[in-house]
C-alpha cells in the first residue's frame, strides 16, 4: 500500500497546529487577569491599591522564579509529563479563585498560578520551536508568538465584558473552561523526547543548566524592549484619559494587537531569508518613532498611530530575538533557551512597570515616552555590539542551527 510522504519542511503538521491552539487558549487567562484582577481586588474584595498592584506582581515574580526550572523538570520527568502536569495545575489554580474572598489567599493563588503558567507556557513554546522544521524556524516561531498576541487582545476584552455583565465568578468559570480545552488539546500532541535524566547537577553547574548563556545577548535586548513596552501597556490608558482622549484608549490595544499580529505574519519569512538584522534594526527604529509620537500626542489619531507603530515593532522584534537566541544555542537546550528568554522578557515587564510608575510623578507621561524613544535607539547600538559585530551583518541564518 502506497502512503503519501510528509514533506520534511512541512510546517502545518497536526502536532504544530495543536501546539498553536493550546498555546493560544492557555495564554488567554494570563492576559485576561492582568486588567481584571486588580479591579476584582478593589471592587469585590475591598482591597487596597497596593494589594491590587501586588496581585499581578506576585504572578510575575513566580513566573520569573519558576520559568527557568522547566528544563530541569523536563530532563527529570519528560516533556509530556511536565506539559500535562503544569497545564492541569494551572487549570486548578483558576478553580481556586471561586473558593475564597480573601485578598491574602488571592495573592497566594496568583503566586501558585504564576509558577504553573511559567512552566506550561515555556514547555509548549519550546515544544512548538522543536516541531517547526529547520528551514522554517523563524516562520514557525512567528506563528507561535502571534497566537500569544491574539490571546492578549481577546483576553482583556472578554474578561472586562464578562465582569461587567455577569460578575467576576463567570470570569473565573470562563478561564477554567478555556484552560481545560487547552489541556485536552495538549494531551493530543505527539511528543518525541529523550529518556528522563535521573541525576541533576548541583550548585553553579545547576545554574548553568537552567540559564543558557548563549541566549543571554538576545535575551538582554528583549529585556530592554519589554521595559519600554511595559511603560506603554501599563499607563497608556491613564495617559489618554489625562489628554481627554478616552475613546482612543478604548481602541489602543485593539490596534496594538492587530498590528503586532500583522507584522508577525511576514517577519518570520523575512528572517528566514535575510537574517535577524533586517528585522531588528527597523523594529527598534519604528518603536522609537511610535514612542515619540505617543509622547507628542494631542489627538486620537496620534494615539492610534503610536499604537500601530509600537505594535508592529514589538510584534516583529520579539519572535525575531527569540529565534536568534534559539539558533545560537544547542538544539537540546531549547527549553532552557526559551526559559532564559522569557525570564528576561518578564523581568523587563516587571521592572519597567515599577520604575515607570516611580518616574511618572517626576517627569510626567509625555516626557517619559519622549525619553524612552532615544533610549530605544541606544539599544540598537547595544544590539550591534552584542550580535551584529560578533556574527556578521545578517546575524544568523536558519541553516546555522546546531
């Protein structure tokens, strides 16, 4: 009996498609809770503003601490077990919100949820990068990050609508259902993996095993990128309201996500053909322009134009830098690379949110965004020193993956 051979470079295989769908569904609660839970703590639990801020800070702290553990867990227990166990525990953490009305317990749940999400997200992102064929690695990672962006656009909108129309309990129920479907899809992914490793390194060697040093240059760049991005997504709504442009703030995130998804659709193709520099240099220039327009904004058109530019730049740069980090590291270290990369990215978001909040009373929103614009151009010089000067004008092509 003749069988139809599967093309070696085929991207849209069943495992890759299931990985995309599972990643999309698991990411929706992550983005949904960012704007919803602070409101829940203040309005429903009558918590303080400090507690409302901590509800996301605890999640991010756990994410940074536990993301780097994914590689060790996979080596010890296997990829499939870690993926399904962390996915199940993440679903369980959503159920726990229905059982308490204590702010302190909510903070504990958020820490637990952040740890579970960090592991399942890192695991499934690394799995997707391994499934994507060598010559279409940039394109595959572009789609993986694109579905994350789609989840970040859908999550906040649905969460706020549900909370307003039906109450917060239905928000939690919705998240439970979404994660459950993502968990079921994860169970259907066929995974090829090496036998579990019983012994684990200790001390300094353990740290080296968790953090892939060859991914640090690209990860450092994304940390600085996410620092500026945090200033935008955290405070742009307040800034637009201050400018008496509340309608613009309503559509800002829709435009941001749409343009981010749009840039990811073709950035992967360009990366695979021409290398990293063709993506990264224009992205930071566009980001700097978007921040400058945001700092000078006087109309809704200015706000939305800034959203388009910032979304376009962020959407192209994040998967490009991730691909670069993966390509400069050994293939068997993909999970460690992914953990390193997203630990730096999450750290940039957390540090950015905190420091920007400190400096806004001193500088004001407009001056802050105007200051961040040339700082992003300065990051280009750092990228040149760490990447381009070391690896050449096009950095690394897809054919150089080890």
